[in-house]
C-alpha cells in the first residue's frame, strides 16, 4: 500500500504539475525511468470528476420542466397549473387594454380575476404534487405582468383627471419598481412558512383593484399617498401574516369586517387595508422585544 501510494503521487506530480525540465547549457539531467512524458490530452483523465448537479441536463439534453415521473396524468396536471398561470397573464394584459380604452372598472375586475388565478395555480401545484422551478419562474413573470405592470396602468387610468399627470405617473412607476424588487427578492430569499417579508404583490394588486372598483371617497393627494404607501410596503422588511394564519384567527374577528361591509363597505375596506399594513410593524416590534 505504501509503495502504490508513493507511485500514485509521483504519477500525479509528473502528469499534472511537473514537466521534464529543460537542461541548461553544459549540464546533464538524468531522469528516472518512470518519469515519462504524458500527452496533454491524457492529463484530464487524472483529475477528479465532480458529479453533475441535481436537475442538470444529461449529455447536453434539455432540462426537464417537470421533475419526477412523467406520466400522462402528471403531465395533464402540470399543464392545468400552467394554464392557470397563463390565464392570469392574459387577464393582466386585458386589464391594460381596457384601461387604455377608459374602461377602468372592467380593468379592475380583470385584476381581481388575476388575483384569483394567481392563488389557484399555486394551490393546484401543491395539491397535485407538480411544484417545479419552471412553474415558480412562470408564476413570477406572470405576477410582474399582472401586478407589476397592469395594476399601475389601471391605477394611472383611475387617477387621470383627479391628480396632476406627473404625480400619477411617478406613483405608478414606484409601484412597478417596488413590485419588481419584491418579486426578485422573493425568488432568492429563504421561504418562511408563517410570514411574508413585506406585503406580497398579489395583496397590493387586490387592494388597488378593489379600491378602484368601490371608488374610495378620498382626495387625489390621499389616493397618491395611499398608493405610495402600498408600494413601499412591498419592499419593507416587516413580517406580514400569510393567509393560512389569518384564516386561523378567532371567528369573532371575522364577524367584524362582515358586519362592517353591510354597514359601510368603503370604510370597512379602508380599515382592513390599514389594519393589515399596521400589523407588520407591530409584529416586528413584538418579535424584537420577545
């Protein structure tokens, strides 16, 4: 074993690191018989081969979009999930077209439908067991179109004529930029099963679209300030509870907004949005002092 180990070291040193030295003038170099020159194309065979990463293409082939078994049933479920994502994308584009034609309420309804399909594709992917990196990237791109672009366009159309055009344009660009930052940060950040880091783009788009639908009785300046607050909430570091945790709240807490909708839906909607936005800093303070 000792002799074989020594021989292996010599082979590696000769083939990888050492070459036959060039004799200087007037000197004679005597090399051992086992120090043979090796062609360069054989050196790579001595280097360790690292295993290919999981999910990498084999023999230069394409990376499979659906991990795991490729049965007909799983392919159909995978196609259904991505169809929901593409439907959300299509509705976002439709909302832009309608807003450009002045159909602001119809555009806001399309945004609400986008929110519904965005939640549906994720729920179906988990239910069917077809969650994949491809689906996650598709969902992120569709969210950028629907919630990062379509929502600001609809808000801009709703603010037209009530606030100066530069102010409306600036706050809508702010929403688009914060949505892009939020989605990019979400893609590269570790996931927390309890809280969101910042308000999700889906919730912001839902708040903006419902606000356009019910036509909140606010001044133009107040609307611009509210939109800017929602934009900054997306990129904040405050923890916000996920829907699954909100559903587990005591039933009597759900009665308050239900009764409020029957009395004054606009005021109730504003109170719910403000309460959710305020919950982030409150949770942050609670965790910090815990």
